[in-house]
């Protein structure tokens, strides 16, 4: 059942259990200690790190394990604790869902602008595509690039069947593309996405129309995971991707320099039908 807010009852119950477990500050400290440990850590050693007795530590570790935050493994008489990596993505997604910045795994934006047409990118579009790319670079919050890449470099890396342009009255006003994240066969269905909207056309639903095409085309093809990295300052783009079913995986702090300044990025991903964990 879905509530009036769009949150599934089963998700609400799961999130409530997670948040209730973390209502105890000792458990928050324990989870942090386990998550930042270089590997498994014994309950006895964990108790010393936190400054509690071993029985108290064991009690709280069991509570964390019951909701899936940590995993336990016996080795002789010792209990070894490690973080459940899934909670590192599940917990941020839960916070997004509860706070209403992302609904539960939506398909894609549905209220598309009627005056925006999206079609496959053609050879004649390259000058407009590079112009819009340059306009994005000028905002300072679209990419780490400081110079517009050449047509040759973009053509070489973008997937041919996942390049789109948006038009208003015949004018190219935006574009979207997908780039393979790896040359390894096992990652053949994982792509890095980009969406750019030209000056004077932002806020009109162009990005929404492009993202709709990008997502539905990916779902209909061999792409099972789309991912993107967005500057935290670009809140409009983050919200747009959330509306298309992307979830926040985490923040990559000081990941690279931009104009001699270290910048963070928010890593988001969307799992298609072929790659959905559900």
C-alpha cells in the first residue's frame, strides 16, 4: 500500500525501525566506529573504543545487527563486527524518501512540457551541442571541465544510441548523453549520464524532457544502471534526477579541483528493470 505521501507502508515501517535503532547515541557511536574501522572489529575491541563494558557493547551491536546495519561473524570465542555496505546507500535514500526529496523508485517525470521535442542527436547538431556545453561550463556548477571538449572526443566516448537533443520551435536548446563507465564486459550496462540545457531555456522543463527520454531509452535497452555526479550547489539538477528515480549514493568530498578549488560531488544512481534490487 502507498500512503497519500507516496511512501510505501513497508518502506515506512523499515525506515522507522532504522531510525528507532539509531535513537540511542551509543549505537550511533558504535555504528560509526564499525563503519570507519579498516575491517572487521571484535566486540571486545569495539567496547574499548567506545568506552563501554563488553556486555553493553554486545547488547547494542545485536540491536544494530537486527535491523541490518552491521554483520556479525563468529571466530572461535570472539564475535567480529563489520558494517553492512548496503546501509551506506540505503540510509541516505531513506532520509531522502522521508524528507520528500525523492519518491519511491519512480519511473520518470510525467508532466512533460508540450512545447519541447526530444529526438536522437544528428551530425548537424554538433555545433549547438558544443555551444550549450560551453554555456554549461560558464555556470561554474555543471562540470569540472574548463574548456569545451572537441566533437571528436565526445563522439568517441558517448554511446551512439543514447544521445538526444531537445528542440523548441526547431531550435536545439538542450542535450543529453550516456558514456560507458568501464570497458569491462561485466559493466556493459552501466553508464554515466549528462544533461545540459542552454542559456535562456532553463526552468522550462527541457531537462525534464531530456531525462525522461534518457531514462526510458535506458530501460528499453541493455543499460541497467545510470549514474551521475552533480555539484551539491546544483540543487535543481539533483531534485530533477531524484524525480526520475535516481537516489543519492553519497557525497564524494574533495573529489577533484575546479579552478584551483577542491569541490565535492553528489553521486546518484538509477537502477533499471534489469538491475533493480527489488
